[in-house]
C-alpha cells in the first residue's frame, strides 16, 4: 500500500455569470488533485489522504462527507470551531479561459498550522510515502506559519517521505515575488518531484524556456521534474541522475470548455502512475488523458461519471503495467 497525503485548502466554488446562472460546488488546487487521484487509483494499492482545516458548519461537514464518498481518507482533516471555508467565483470567457475572485482571508485552512490539534495531524501522517502540496498551500498561510510548515516538511524529508510540489504561483497571494522565490527555494531543496507550469516559471523566475527551468530546478536540489506546457504537452527529466529530458505530447481536444483544473487533474493522472512506479512517459500520458477529459466540462471537479471511462482504463492498464498510447 502506497500512502500519499495532499495538503492545502478547499473552498466553496461559484461558477457562472454574476447575477445570472450560477453553479455551486467546491474546489482548490490540491483538493482537486486529491479527488481525481482517488478516482484514478480506485482498486489500486494507493491510499489518498487530505490534510486541511474546515469549519464545523453544515456546509463544511457536507463537503467532507463528499470527500469520503470519493474515497479520500479524511481522518487528518481538522475542525476549526471559529472559522469556515473560503469562497471563490470562476468567470469564463468564450475560449474557456478563466478568471477568479476570492474571499479567503479568514478561512479555516489559512490557520491550519495554529490549530490545537496539529500534533495529532502530524502523527497521523508520519508514515506516509509522499506528501503533496502547492505554492498556494504555502501562500495562504501567515509568514510564521509558512516557515513552521517548511520545517515540518524538512522533518518528513529526513524521514524519507517524498515531497511532491506543484509551484502553482499566484502573485496576488504573495507579498512580493522575492518572498515567493525565497520560500520556493527552501522547498525545492527537499523536493523529490516538482510538477511545474512553464507560464508560472517564466512569471516568477524569468525562465526563457523549459531547458532553463530544468537547469534551475536541478541546481535547487529537485530530484525529478515535470514542466507542463498546456496543449504542447510536458517535459520530464530525472534531474538527479542527469538523464536527457523527454517531451511527452498531448492529444488535441476539439472543444475546451473550462481549463480551471487542467493542471490539477494532470497531476492526479501523473501521480497515479508515479505511485505505481510506472515509467514517466506512461505517467505523463495518464496525466494528459485525464486533463483532456476534465477541460471539456465546467468546474474544478467534474462529475465522476465523466471521468469513469479514462480512470477505468488506468486501472486496467496499471494491472498490466502499461497505459494505452
């Protein structure tokens, strides 16, 4: 059994036209990955846990119940007696590209590291194989709590827990780019697998191309890296061993409806194979296949029935040690 814990924030999602048709759901970058990873790894030896803080209000409890129905272990979800989940609104243009408005400054997840039951959470995940988080997981925390999280992650790294990091840089959440770079540098030094996006790396670091991104990640101490390039596919390199980088193309999607969770679902597909020790090319293809389905639907988390065909394919091919090309 492989155990992976994903750390971050879940918010209430409103998706639609302001003062018009609006759908209510929930989402958040690492939570989206956890949901899709749980779906894709059904009937495999992967246990998916989510680490966060939620409120005691009925909406929080209904959201947690839905995670459990999706197959996520919620035993390390802490309940904040005073706070509630954050909220965000997605607005889409005619090409399916999205913009967001957020209300999250006093969310329960923002104060996770101050929760009185944090020691119990740490103990509950002390024996996981991997811990996954994103730049947003770091950015939403107060500065002192962010450093406390980094110290804990360093302890897990020394205990041979694989730290997996999606940089997911959001400038509005950071006091300055310099603060984000300093924090990322600390985390990249202990990162086993980095899942980054070329646009984010260019915005934060000024990387002129994927080659420069991979060189920088290697210098920072990252062992393996995937650079996501949208419709162009992705580039993978085993940085620690110095093997040549490989590019894995994606298949064209005829109608893109909503790219909200494209990177999150790619990560879920990739991690499904990665945790089963499949070759990186196969992991990337799984990521592309899952993301290709997700972006044809509205919202961060699409109905389970919409992903069932591709996740069933994953399960079948993982049983044979390969995925379809």
